C-alpha cells in the first residue's frame, strides 16, 4: 500500500465494462518528510490513475495499492485491467521524526 493525495480526475467515455460506475482519480504519491509531514514523492511513479473503490474526492489523503492487490480489491472489478486502486481514505497520520531522514 502507498499513501497519496487525490489531485484530480479522469473522464473516460469508453472503458472496460467492469469499470463502468467507478471513478478514475489522479493520485500523487506521498512520503514522510524530515519533519514528519507528508511531502510529494519524486520519481517516475509520482502520479497515477487509480480506480476509486471507496468514494474518495479531490484533495483527500488516500491509501492505494497496485498490481494484483488492486485487481482483487473489488469483486466488481476482479479480473479487470486495473493496476492501481484506492482502497481507503486516511483520517490521520503520525510519523516518528527520529526514523524519517
């Protein structure tokens, strides 16, 4: 699982039948910073499009997963062409700043 912030959405008028009814959201991956706050992660997987399985919205902090875990996280989307799925909305985080460097 990864932490991320929803920064936007994708509209697809045509998509796989098993994805009909699911929102597609743009998620920016986050990581703990030196002060314990979450900061954007740098790298090639910094942004992704994820299927929303929990009703998340723009600006929310979310848990998301990838690969077979994403495909298996919803019975409706099982065996669908999903690589990323939002599986939780985060209420609070707490990072030990002695561990984050």
